[in-house]
C-alpha cells in the first residue's frame, strides 16, 4: 500500500542509503596529488571538496571567473550534485578540473570499497577522461610532490 501512495519500499531506500555511506569519505586522486572528501550535500546529493594535496597553497589560476583566480584550491567544492542511480553508480553532477579551469559532467562508479571510478565528460560520456581514485588512508593531508 505504501508503494501505491508513492512511498518507495523501505528495503530500496535502505540499499540506497547504504550505498551512499560506502562512497563517503576521503579519496586520493589518480595522479596521487589531491585528496577529495566526498560528503552528503544538504539536498541529499553528494559533493566533493579538496581537503589536501601536494600543493596546499596552490591558487586557482585557471578559473574562468577572474575574481576567483586568486583563491586557494584547498577547501574548494569541486564535485557537485551527484545523485545515486543504483548499483553503485552516481551521475547528474559536475566536476571542476583546476588544471584546465573547466567544469565537466560527472559519473561515479564504486568499483570496490577502496576504488572509485570517476568519469568527467562533455556532452556524452564518450568524450571525456576517467580516473580511478583510491580510498585515502593517510594521516597527513599534505602529500609529497608527485614524481614524474
């Protein structure tokens, strides 16, 4: 009867909530130069904030808004409005790339409890780039410089 009234079945709601809990936390970007904290936004979507990296004083010089080009990247919200699609997938949000100053559509796929596939793209998912982030378990949010 609850389904007929428009309420989702409780087990499905619990499954979605459990999936959301699995993705929350700190993630190390694939080039291992940034730490992003995935958290729940007030409206129930997911968001991601830069909380650490190998250049903690780095300025957002590529930002398309000239007024923001003197701001530090540390503390900036770069992932917004990710919605759970089911089966360990999130979409509908955006991700900001401070290296280019561009914002892309975004998809997440939880590959394992410690691995998150992050796809940023323009328009269709075929035109984009994928990284695999790993669960951050370090204690210092200041990372050593990446070796090339």
